[in-house]
C-alpha cells in the first residue's frame, strides 16, 4: 500500500522538507531512493529518464522519491509534465536538504539511498550516465546486494 500511494502521486510536486522526511519515515520496511534534481540542471534533465526506467523496474520493491531543489515551482511542474516518472517530488531548498542528508548536498543531481530501516547508506553525487550504473547502485545500496 505505501508504494501504491507513491505511484498514485506520480509527477506531482508536493510540500518541502518536513513532508519528505515524514514520507521517508513512513516507508520503513522499504528501501528508498531519493533523486535530488532541478529543472534548471542539465545533468539532472539528462539522467531523469534513467530514474523513470528504474522506478518502473524496481517500483514494486523500492520507493522512489524526488527532491526538486532550488527550483521555480512552475518550471518544475512543466518539467514533470514533459518528463514523467512514477513517483512524486518534493520542492526543497539546498538548506532544507540537510534535514534529509545531514552533510547537505554537494550539488545536483544527487541520489540518496536509504535501507529498509530508514538509515542513509549511500549518497551518489553527480549524474548517472547509463542505466547499468544506476541499477547497480539500486541493487547494492537499496536492495542490499
């Protein structure tokens, strides 16, 4: 049911850090992958299709969420209508992200992996260039091998 609720909110832009933190907490028992992106970020736009594919492949076992960072809400909504994914994004500032990633973001895109217990286990800074790299990190850090 928690994963189905995520899919029902596909491509929606939701509230900020408290809402994202609460969603991650509510997903204990499932691995969570958070992609921090911005419509203004060319590498973010380039990798977005990889996340669409990964969420379609792993979305019954892994919770995917987006964190739209330092973006104009109108630009973000337009981007989400043009680049559809099966999960919602939460509008955030870089400063808000310290509530999710204590060390903060080194930049965007950044992908944050939480294990089934809700513990942050890996942060990948930078663009995923190919599907295999993202899938490998999902296997290793979200699904535990």
